[in-house]
């Protein structure tokens, strides 16, 4: 258990230090809550990025909104930061052979959706660089997953995870009927 904490806690600290501008306190807390389960943590990252994508699409539908270009820029910049943090986490999980086989296929389809949303806004100098960085970050994660999925399949085929559930840290003793001596 100590090994997994040593691997997972730097991710939380990195988010708290580096990504604080991209994430709310509630979002940081969601990532911390999922720190013990890498597959769940990956899905939390996906949810956070999906939220930014929904914001971009919402801004695009409101043609009369003030500051549209700035809102699109801000959300694209946040996507870049969060996707880069996700990539860092994937690197650490891959090195530690964390089982991500259930979450990676969902993430692959999400990256395709993200690329599509990032390309939707019309060209604009105010968010041209932010879009480029966000698309690059999403493409990098997608490429990394293209390598990671077969690596994970091969590793876990050779080293199958135990079917046995891990013992709980605090087990409750079964109640033993009290003996009454009269």
C-alpha cells in the first residue's frame, strides 16, 4: 500500500501546485478522492475535460455573448493544462503497471470527441495558440494510449491480477455468542 501512495500522492501535489488555475477546489478534491484508484482517477480527469468541452460548445451556441473569444481561450487553455496533467498521471501509472484497461477505451473515444470540439470554433487570433496547444495535448494523450493499451493487455496477460479481493485494513471480527456462566 505504501508503494501506491508514493506513486499517487505526487500526482495530487502536482495538481495542487501546478494546475490550481485550471481546476476548482472541488475538482482538486475529486482527484484526491480518486487517488487510490488509478482507473477511477483517469475517469475523473475525463469528466473534468468533458466539462470544459461542454463550456466551449455552450459559448459557441450563444452568438450574442460578450467575451466569447476570451471564454473559448480560457477553456481551451484549461483543457491543455488538465490534459497535460492526465498525461503525467498516465506515465506514472504505466511505469507502475497500474491496471487501466477498463478506463482507457473510454478515454480513447473521449479524445476523439475532444479533438472534434476543439476544431469547432471558427479561426480567431485570440485563441489560436490555446487551440493549438490543446489539440497537441489531446493528440499526445491519444498517441500515448495507442501504445499503452497493448502494453497493458500484454502485461496483465502475463501477470494476471489476483481474483481474490484484498483484505480490508480493518476487519470486523465475527460476533461470538457470549457464554453465560450462572
